[in-house]
C-alpha cells in the first residue's frame, strides 16, 4: 500500500471520526472522552499495523463480551472492532494492490483454509437461517484474516514470532493468577471453577483449552539451551502457572489433551516412522471395533461422577452411565449426526446448530441438563459441529486443514533453518495437538482467545515453512529473478 493512499485513508477516517463525535456531543453522547485512545489506535492502524496487531494479541486474554440488546449482537471488547477494521483494510489493500505473497498463497495450508472459507460461505447461502450463518462466516473471516493472513507477514522476522508468544503468555499469566486467587477464596470448589473464569472466559473448558494450547510452548522453551538461563527459568515459571490453571480448571478434556501432546512429543523426539504409527492406529481402531460391546459394558459400570477430588474427577472421564456432563455431550453428538443424516451435503448452515438441534434429541438421550433453547453450548466438537452445519465437505475440509497443519509442524521440526525454530515448531505442533484432541470434545474457534492462538500458531508454522526452512531457501534459489 502506497504512503499516499495510507495518508488519504488516515485523514478521511480522522475527519469522519471527528464529525461523528460532534454529532454525538450535540446529542449528549460523550464518547469523545475516548478520542485520544481512538486517535492513537487510528495512527497505529494506518502507520504501524504490526504494533497494533501485536497489541491486539496482548489484549485478547483481557477481552470481555459486550452485548447490545437493541441491535442484537455480542462483540468482544476492546479487540474485535480493531480486528474488523484490520480485516476491512486487508481486503481494501488486496483490491488496491491486487497481490499477496505467492509463497504463502500457494502453501497447502492456505489453499485448504481458503477452500474451507469458500465452503462456509456457500453453506451460509443454503443455510436454514442465513442471517445467523453469515454472522458466523463473517466472524470467522475477521479472526482468520488478522491472525493468519496478516500475522504471517510479520513472521518473516523470527523476532516477531518470539514477541507474539511472549505477549500472549504474559497477559494470560495475569488472568490465571487473578482467577486462581479468586478461586482460592472458595477453597478451589469444583462448581465455582465453572464460573469463576468470567468475564474473561465464558466457561472453564474454554479457559483450560486455551491454556493447554500454549503450555507446551513454554515447557519446550524452558529446556532450549540456546536461550539464557534467565529466559529458561522464566519460561518454566510461566509453564508452572499454566499447569496450575489447567489443574484448577477441573476440565477433564484438557487433561486428556495434555496426555495426547505428551504422547506426540515422544513420537516426534524418538522419530518413530509414520508408517508404524498408521499401522498401529489402524490395528487399534480394529480392536476397538471388534471389542466395542465389551468396552461399552465396562464403561457403563463406571459410576464415578464429577468430583472435587482430582483422582475421582479423572475417573469420571469414562463414566457414560450417570455423569450428566458426559451424557449431555453424547446427546449433542448424536443430535449433530442426525442433523447430518438429514442434510449430508450442505448441512444446516454455519452457527445454526444451537438454534435447530433441539428436535433431533431423542427421549432416551436426554439428560437432567438437556435444554431445547440452545443456551448451554453447541455440538461440543470441532468435527461434528461442521458436519452438522456444513455437511460432509465442511468436516473433511477442517480435518484436512488439521492434518496439514501437523504435517507442516513435523516437517519444520526436521528442516527449519535454525535449531530455535525447530524447537518452536515442535512446541507449536504439540500445542495444536492439544487443541485438535480437545476438539473431539469441545469447540472454541468462534471465540477470540482460542482463535488468536490456533490461527496464529498456524501462521507461525506456515511462515517457518515458507520463509525459514531449507526447502524455502531452495525455492528462492530456483525462482527466476
């Protein structure tokens, strides 16, 4: 974008902003008090986008939801309006310059992501409730554009990768300490743990999933010899705080996801051949299929409900006979599958699950916490949610995206240009493994706190693959000048 174009946009937006505030003041609406901060944001918006975006990363853990009842929308303040503006500027710049970094645009992750967005748009057109679906689609776009397409350009500089990780971690640590202190006032009661995370998180599962996403990064950093002793110790302290947050969140799904990441770590470090992993996975699935009746009978014998005792709470993970949370999750999954059966190709439309799933609940699946009003969460799955809302292509595209992210991370771990970037790639791959495992039990990509890490981690991995790996150097040498 040329400096002249930026200047015109800046002055035009500035005059419009001042004119609007004059009108507001005349009507005794005193928003002008926020004028200095707004002007500073505008300055960064037009002349230092990198600093503004990194500021958004830092502020995201502190955001809270603001609901405007008259207009019927909810927005995350103060970051979401900035994300909307960044997204608009990105498309304006794309239209004006008619170009984007070809190396990023041609990367398989980018291609799959764009196809996923295109299909999401198409299924919004065919949606049962188009207004809801287009809101969900637009919301996804203003998360993906800043945190993937814009951030990835910053990550050409490896220092920006470090800054991104430390900024988010620093603010998240403050939130965890605050929540833990408040929680301690209730003797770490499990029931209190479900709501004490508000207003920063909507529930404890979202809170713990976000912590689990970034926790492996700082564990790996604490053992990387290329950093100073002070940075390694500080990384370990941050990791310990993350563990504290996960433990006292009482989120069983996050505990399981951490175990999955631990297993993935040994697979990568020991360099176990992927053919062996695939063969073992197929064998395990076959054994589970053949023994499904015995397994279900064994699970049904587990009567341990959720508990404040950590050991008992862990045992309740496999309780599918009396634990209301587990049974309700199964109810939501079955409803999602029945929705898919009725509309297998295009689904019911993005964001509509909560509004249309009620008739698909059978009497035998209902629990004491079942509701018909869509006010207690969605499909509780990053895989079945798209299946119900965008059909089989929607689920397959998300699964392809997830698979290629992991492939990219593993590839970076083997051939990134520096040892530090290889370790960062390993840590981000483990972090994404926690989320993709967690995705079988919950879905949070409609929230800003999970989105900044999920799409941001993806941007880091693609940036390392495109700009900072041995293959990227070879591609640049082979490209005619």
